[in-house]
C-alpha cells in the first residue's frame, strides 16, 4: 500500500471516537506512532491501548482544542516523548453546544461552541504543530471538514458555516506554510455512522422527522438516507477517511496542498 509512515509521529485530535479513531488505526497500520488526543481522555487511552496491544506505538492524551495552552502542552509533550511531530490531524469536531440534540432549533451557544471547536480548534492546533514543524521544514496537516462545507441546509447553519471556514482556512494555511515545506489539506467526509450521526437522528426523530420515516429506528433512518442520497448506495467509514489521510500525509502526495477532497460516495456530485 502507498504511504509508508514508519518513523513518523502523528497527533490525531478527536482520536477517541468515530472518524478520529479510524484515522488513528490506519495511520498506525502504515507504521506511524500515533497520539490519540481528545477531550475524552478515557476514550483516547482506549484507542491507544487497542494499538499497543497489537504491537504498535501509541499514547492517549487529553486535549481541549479550544484552549491554546492545552494544544501547545500536547505538542510539547509529544516532542519530549518522541522527538518530533510530523503529522497533525485536526478531527475534533462538534455539531452544536451543550445538549443540542435535545433542542429543536439552533441557538447562540450552538454558533459559539461549534465555531470554537471546529474553526478556532483547527487554527490553534495547526499553529501549535506548525511552530514545531517550521523548524524542521517538514510537516503534514489534515483538517477534517465535511461535505456540509459545500452545501446549505436548514438544520445546522452554524455547522455548515464552520466547515466552510475550515476549507477556507486550509487554503490560507497551505499558502502560509508552503515556504516551510508543510502541506495542509482538508477532507470532506459524507455520511458516517458515528456518535455524531446517532445524535443527529435522535434529534430528528423527536423534532420533525419526515412522515415516511416514522416508526423506523435511528440506524434504519440512517440507512434510508444513505439509500436515497448516496449514488454508490453505501455509507462511508472511518477507515475510508483514514486511508485518504494516510495518502495525504505520505511522500506520494508531496505536491498536494490547499485542497479539500471529498469522500462521499458521489453525494455532492448529484
Ligand atoms: N459522522 C459524519 O458523518 C461526519 C461527516 C463529515 C464530517 N464529520 C466530521 O468528522 C469529525 C469527527 O466526527 P465523528 O462523526 O467521528 O464524531 P464523534 O462525536 O464520534 O467524534 C468527535 C470527537 O471530538 C472530540 N471533541 C469534541 N470537542 C473537543 C474539544 N474541544 N477538544 C478535543 N476533542 C474534542 C469528542 O470528544 C469526540 O471524541 C468532526 O470534525 C465532524 O464534524 C463527520
């Protein structure tokens, strides 16, 4: 397979769950040492244990991407422990403020918290990693955006706008960091069955689900949405996103920067 990552050290924010966990597992399969960093320390440590139990090198660290000191502390800790940070994957993300899934509509807290984590968090972690990477004139940053960056929708305007900001920031960061041979790209995943989508459907089944979907379980509704909207008729998986991440951080992708790549089974091509 492409992308030999032996000797590389990666930090994956949001690495405790869903897509972030999948990215950690694929990067390790490619030979990288992986730090799963998350607000949820127990989850981050569980992913690290999964990796070390199969013979890989990993650690689970606590991080709050909305706090500069927290992000800088993690980068410094990784440099102390492994000597370098080659890869920063900014996956940590939210779709609303506290208990957003219990409410029928977006409020100020949704806008504030979603931009704090999804946008400011990506900027802080990129800057902290880049400060270190610049000295080595080498580095790879991958930001997990969403197809929500590319489309409108009535339910989560704050989320869509935050992901559009991630795509925009990716382009600016790529230009700012190009003189230091640091590549910055984004990935726009489509539909993945993770705790995030479980909550989206929890909310939808309580606040305004389409008549035709009433009586179905949340997982059945998800499958129906995939069937109705994805040309390839399959959901995407954390491993799909991990595979593209592994490619983007590999030597084979050294001339790709400032791009937002879509992994959605054709959904946004319709
Ligand atoms: N699931 C999908 O269909 C989908 C589609 C497109 C994009 N995405 C994006 O992929 C990323 C991962 O989503 P997921 O579906 O795996 O969701 P998830 O809820 O399973 O995982 C998100 C992780 O981010 C962590 N996190 C939240 N706030 C944090 C903070 N302040 N600091 C550090 N960690 C924090 C959470 O603890 C959690 O482990 C998100 O950026 C999301 O927007 C998801």
